[in-house]
């Protein structure tokens, strides 16, 4: 009997020792976790390296440290400075370090920037995150903790939904973070909703080209209530020299686009003599992801034919589904050299491709050829362009030669070139043009042309800056802008109605 009692006592002592050891292990591990969490709160760069396997570059570390220290932080940045990466990393960092009852609300203008850029980067980093098994990432823009689904999450919200962001809050102070990417075109109403939240803010953007809007005011009017950080592509270790040299030509060194997208600065200088508003160009690029209906288009094609030297032959198609929808660039193609018959071939190919779209995928080759010949094509007829016009005319295409120095149809303008550019400026608020990186980065060159062409007043009308002077000032010829002006003119000129009218 006593032997049995002694054995039970011995077993109890062993159980007690094992339990005490387990508790000691638990508290040691918990203490280590707390110490690590405290370290990460002070050193977000270490958190990124330990959890995501990346080293922060350039000013990414000061940005995350500013957020970690509790500052509302605003970043004006040039391209290729790692802005999107640091916003995505901060999203996951906040979820981890702030713990339960923590929320991150992120936004950006439009589906492309929010879903396909920012949240695509968040998804990439989430796949590398050491704690990803504790969280769930949905197919939408939503990450939540498995044990705290309702109060420990990150969520993407479109910036057009200002009312939705006002309701977010946390029970514990310093647990809510709002992240705004490309804040330059986020509406003031949404910014005011964000700033009214009881939480921190991280806002980053390439500066607006016109220097206007709430984001620009953060660096002047509201500077004292934000921690501001500046990133320039000229200083970024992520920049490629070849890319930078190409942008010097595309965006014209010193221009508003260069100041904003390369230097990361709020543009300065007088823009009153520009034909097209810089903000209109930015907004036209922002509309690129809006999808038009796929039928009942008008189509116009414009070609600016290279004259000499390093000028480019640029051919552009424009599609217009009607006034209630966006007038959109369809295709843009650039070639160099003076092979006029190759230019004719490129224009015919573009017309055929547009005809296929107009016909809704019809396989009838004869119908495609007939349709292609009815699309209005406007060619810069000065210099070598005359040969292209003549040959397309021989092939029975609906081609019109346009002389930029010819007579305008309106007494408001000194010549036809001036009229076409000011017509394009008038149409820009309902146009959709490609972002900088589209069409083999021709989108950036087009934007550079549109934001740089100047004009002057004569005694009785407006006159577009002559191409030779524009080329001397810009360091290149504004061929992409001229090509779009011609294509837009093809849409505007004459009563071409919808598709299928007789050749005029």
C-alpha cells in the first residue's frame, strides 16, 4: 500500500517538474517574442529582412521608421524609387507588429493602381511572409488573421468610395493605418475622410504635374502636421542608366514631367503658354483602365511621317464610341528611316486590324479589306508624307493629306496645325491615353509631347509653336503628339458618322 502511495507521489513530482519546465519554456519564448516585437517596432528594416527576405533600399527604411514612430508620413517620389514596395511591406509590417485589433486600409486611384499594382505587390510579399499561415489572403483585396477575422485585417478600398473609409476604427489606440498610393489624383473628399480617421496615415505619390490638389498641399500648406520624405530617381540605386537616358528624351529634362516623375518635385514654372493642360494629360492617363463598349465605333488613323535625322514616323489609331464614352487610343506604332512603302504597309496593317475590331472578329477577308479602306486616314502631307498619301490614294484608301502650315477652318487659329492641336486640347477631357509604360513606353513619350507643346498669340489668333522651334527646345521632335493630333482630326473631320459610310 505504502509502495503504491510513494509511486503516485513520485509520479506527481515528475509531472510537476515537467509542467514547471514547460511553463518556463513558454515564458522564455513569450519573452523572446516580446523582445523581438519591441526590436521590430524600433527597427522595421530588420523586420523586412527577417520576415520577407529583402533589404530596404534608399529611403525605404526612413519611410517605414517614420510610420513605426507614429508619424503621419507623406512621400513625394520619382519613378523607380521603390515606392510601391515600401507601401506593400508597411501593410504587412503593421499587421504583424501591431497585433490583434489592428487594421490597415489602403487605397489608390482606379483599379489598375490599387488592384493590379499595389495589391499585386502586397500579394507577392505575402507569399514570402513567414507568418502567412496565421493569415488568409482572399482573391480580393483582403487579408485577415485566422483567429481574429473581424478585427485584425488589411483591406483595399477604392478612393471613389470616400464614405466607406470613415467608418473604420480600432478599439485600441495606434492600431489603425491608412495607406494612400498615388495620392496626387485621389479626391480631396477622400483625403479629408482619411485625415479625419483616428489612426495613422502613409501617403505616397509621384507629384501632380500641375502642382495642384491635396497631395501637393501636404508639402506646403499642411507641411507642419506631416513627416515629409522626398525620393528622387536621380539618387535611387534602383534606377537603370539606360532607362534614365531614354526618359531624358521622352520627358525632356527640366520639363514639368521630368521634375515630377524623375526628380520627385512639385513642378515649378509657368505653364500658361501650353496648348494642353498638364492636369488634363494626367487625368487622360488615369482613365486608361476604363473599358469602352466594343461596337459602334468611329475610327481615325493619323501618321506623322519622319522628315530627316532622328525624327520618327509615328502612326496612331483613335477609337470613339460616341460622346457618352471615352475617345481612346487604339494602337501606336513607331518606326525610323525613310522607307515610305514600309510606312504605307504599316498604315494598311493598322487599318486592317481596326477593321477586324469594328467587324467584331469577322473572318471574311474581303469585308475586312473593304472596311479598312473606309477608315479615315490623315497624313502629314508636308515633306515626305506626300508620297505616303499618294500611294494610299492609289490603293483606294480613305486618305487625306494634311499640311500643318495650311489654312485653318477657323479664324481663331493661324494655321491647320494650330487648329488640330487646340481641337485635341478641347477633346482631352474625354480622351483616354496610355500610361507611361504602355506601347513599349511610347505612352511616356506621348505624354511628354502633349505636356510640352507651346503656343503664342498673333495680332488676331493663336499660333502653335513651329515644329523646328519645339524640337530645338525639347531636344527631339514632338512626333507622337502630332500623330495623335492627326488621328483625332480624322475622327473630327467631315461627317464620317458611324462605321460603314461611303468613302469621302
